C-alpha cells in the first residue's frame, strides 16, 4: 500500500511540475516578445552604427604558470595552423600562438572602433592599435563564403589585403549573445535556447533561457541566460546575465557570471540604441560607446575602400595553394582561382627547373672541359 502511495505521490508531483511549467510559459506572450525582437532587428538592418570599444583583459594566474603548455595544446588542436603548411609558416603560427597566450597571461588593454552595417553581416570592422597606428577593415562576401581583410597604418607597416574562407574569421563580437545584443533578432529562434520562464512588469520583460543541448545535464550544471528587454524602448535589450559552471581542469565547481548591460538610451530615427554598453566577465571588462548611428544611404563598397591595384593574397584554396593577384573590384570565382593557381604552378615549376639548370650546368660544363683537356694532354704524352 505504501509503495502505491509513493508512486501516486511521485506522479502527482511530476504532473504539478508540468502544469507549473505550462503556466510559466504563455505562448501568446512569447510570440509577441519574439515579434518585437524581430521588428527591432529589421530596423537595425537599415542602420550603420560605429562603436568604440575599450577592452581590458585581466592577468590570468593559471596561464602565468602554464601559458606555454596551453599554447601548445591549442596549436595542436588547430590543424589549420600547421597541417599541409611549409615548416617555416607552421613555426611562425606556433610563435604567434605562444605570444597570444603569453599576452593573455600577463593581461593587456586594447582599443578599437567597430563599424556595423545591417543586422545580419558585419560589413566593416576597424581595429585600432597605437604605437604604431594600425587599422584592419573586414569585408564580407556571403555569396562566396569568404571575407577580405585589408590592413594599413603608419610606417613601417605596409598595406596588405588577404582573402580567407569564412571559417577562419576571428569573431569581432566575443560571443553569440553579444552579437545579438548589438544586432538584434529572435534569440529563441537563432540560438539553441528553450524559454524556461517569462516575467513582465510595466516596462520590462525578463526571459530565462536554458540551453536545449543540456537536457540530460543536472540543473545545477546547466547554462542559464537571463534577458531583460525593454517595452518602453520598443524591444531593445537592457541586459544579459549568463551563468554557467566552469568545467576547466582544477576549477570544477566555480560558477561564472557574465553580464552585458546597456545604458543611456537615445532614439535615432525610429530605433532606440544604448549609448554605453558595459561588458563584464571573470577575466575581462569592456566598455562600448556609440560614436555615430545613421540610416544607410549608400552601402560601403569594397572598391572604394581599397587602393587601386593592391595585391591580394587569396587563401580560399588552402594555405598550400595561395594565389596573389591585383584587386580589380571583384573577387575571382573558385574556378578562376584554381586556373590562376595552375598557371602560377606551371610557371613556378618552369622557373624551378630553370634555376636548377642554371645552378648545375656551368659547373658540369667546366668539369667536361677539364676532362677533355686532361685526356688531350695525356694522349700527347
């Protein structure tokens, strides 16, 4: 009898939990909130915004002791840095990886200006570094699944341009949630999130999201995100708080809190934008300041940004099949690029054979002359 009562009690608790979950999530409210987010993304897609970011990465005590080992682990786990590459280039990539981890261990401060056009693709990113002044502009070619990186600055830096496949892109925004905060969109549809709860006040909607990929993970170890969205500012995000347990070796059990918060909103045309965004986490803190915002009149054109006839280093065929060419306002197709590489390869093979012939023929000729002279001298004796 007790067993049956226990089973009945567990079933009742389970049913109550399901009903509570159903009461928490009002599908009608969720649809309205998602529609509000999508409307905001459509408006932002018509804007060009320029942000100044000042980021301070704090020293990492663990990396101070282990940066060499962690750098080597990262290098070995990133085949694109060494596989099928000349030994010199692979070693250069290793040194750059080590320098990056050493820099993270000691901490650093950097400043940059990010220009965002449209709500889908980041069209232009300026990275500003002092001593000497240096700028990187990144142009996206979604139809070719690649991007063009153009860098220039004060001497001794020389201008360069490079085309790379999209999977080699270093994200301008550090994570998906930051990108959503600035560019908008339906975060429920875009991310792997499930809405656990919705709370509303007069001006603010609070969504609690859980990672759908962690259904079998115990609740205390799940990644939970809390979003605060303003109804007063027509769907603008006010803050994001992300909580997740740190699963790195020797640090299990610690909970990491990351927070993004918008302040001092102002309306530009028909869009509310924060003029200051604070980004704080365990190992860094950053401040974004809105420099300018305007509706897009003429899209940024690559041909107007790049110097005439600048030489482009194209890596779309792989780092072992790099092709250099002068930029003419458009990127060659992959077939055209393959044809260019084959022609250059034939030319390289010809020059290589010619170099070998030029190197060895004179000595061989002298040896033959010497032998003939020796034989003639010997026959006269």
